[in-house]
C-alpha cells in the first residue's frame, strides 16, 4: 500500500514538474527551425534570428546574452559584415560593446553587461566617417532579430545594416 | 375570472420582458479623454516615443498597442519619423493609438475622466509607466515630472501641451 502511495506521489510530482514548462517559449524555440546545414551551434550559427529566444536565460542554450544580433553590409543585401563595433548605451549611460564576427553575428553576455532600458545603439566601422546610430531606442528586447527581420514593413525596419548601399562602405574596411 | 387574471399576468410579464430588452442600437455611455488633435496628439507623441518602439507597445502582441513614427505603422507607411527619413505619425495612427488606450480599461478610464483625473493611477497603463506596478519596460516616467503633468492633464480633459513638449524633448 505504501509503495503504491509512493509511486502515486512520484508520478504526481513528475507531472507537476513537467507541467511547469513554458509552452510559449517552447513554441518560439521550435519556430526557429533546425540549424542550417553545415553550421554547428556556435558564434556563427543562425544569423538574423532572435538570439535571446534561446540565449535569454530560459534555454535551451547555456550561454546567456543580454544583447545579440547580426549586422549586414547594406539595406539591399544580407551579407554579414565583420569587424563592426556595436556599442550600446543605456539610460544610466553605462555602455557595453561587442564586435561582429565573419558572418556579422555579435553578442554581449549577460554576465559582462546588462543594460537598463531604454538604451541606444550605434555601429562603428573602420573607414566610416561617423558611427551609424539606431534611429529609435531599444525599450526592452535584447535580440536585434526580434524587431529587425525581412521583409521590411509596417512592423519591422528589416535587417540591421551598416550602409544603405554596399558601395557606401569603405573599400579598405572589407568583409573578412 | 381565473382566465382574466391569467391573461393579465401574461400581459404584464410580456410588457416587463419587452421593456428589459435594450434596443439593438443602444450604446453604453462612458467619459473619455479628448481625442482632438490639439489635445491628444502631444500625449500620443510622448507615448509613442517612450513606449511605442517595436519591441514594446509598437507590437501586436501587447494589450496596449501604439502606432506612430517611432514604432509600428499603419497601412505600410514608411518607418521612422520625418527627421529619420520616414514620415511623421499620421492622423489615422493617432486615432488607432487613442482607441487602443481608451479601450484598454473603458470603465476605469471613464471614472478617471469623470473625476478630472483625481487619481490617474487607477489606470493600469499609468501605474506601469510610473513604476507602481510590475512592468517589463520598467519605470518610464517620473511622478511629478512633465510626463506626469502631460498625461494627467489629458485625462483631466485639459492637456498641458507645453508639459508634453518638454517631456518629449527630455525623454531618453
């Protein structure tokens, strides 16, 4: 009798734990789809996607970011660009920085820097006459891809880009 | 005689029943803050700038939705304000924001407006914006500041546009 009771209690506890998941978050992760062919999970994976869906603390990724995204060369192409300095300045004037890698991805870990919103972002690139400012502030979301996705429309400005046209980019800067 | 009484009861019941059905075009009257552009647009500009970015209330996922040149646009209007290379908030966008704001808690809104905003923080959006209730975006405005004056004066149907302008100019 006591064994049956213990089994019942264990089953109930398991069911309780299982039911504590976040189905909304699970659906968001699933909606991202599988990894691209030939790209393993790591700094180069999933450019353009909302990084903090998985890297925001709810998993499944273990690394937790406060700000992450992808910078592309220009408005009319989706070629990622490396060596772009991303600088975020929060409402307390505290700043965090990161540099894009060869596919344009960048991230700032939550343990390194977590902004107090609202925050402003600017992009700097060797050879540009001045840093590129994001037109509005960020209110709460650390994934660039949450708001910036293609195609551009009434609810999104499209992907993050450094220049309106690739020819506007300095020749010496180059894309790694 | 019994038939007469029964008939009378039925007739009275029918009359009472008929009177209890509201007409199909009935409307519930509530007090609302002003929608006139001179009264609401300065408030909406402040809210759009401070609350309406695409990751916050410029988003269909929120109960309170805002439209304007700092965030979500209507009808494919170019993103960004004129100073950013886009177009400023349109009247249709102001109207859409107004409807979303007023319809969020219509009964409470009516009470607040009827009382000339004696207690604006009866409204959830006010409590959240001023940090009096849990809010993902944190505290946006300071009590006693220009934004407070702007919003409260609008709810009192006497918008202090100068306060709204100052609040917008100093907003992060």
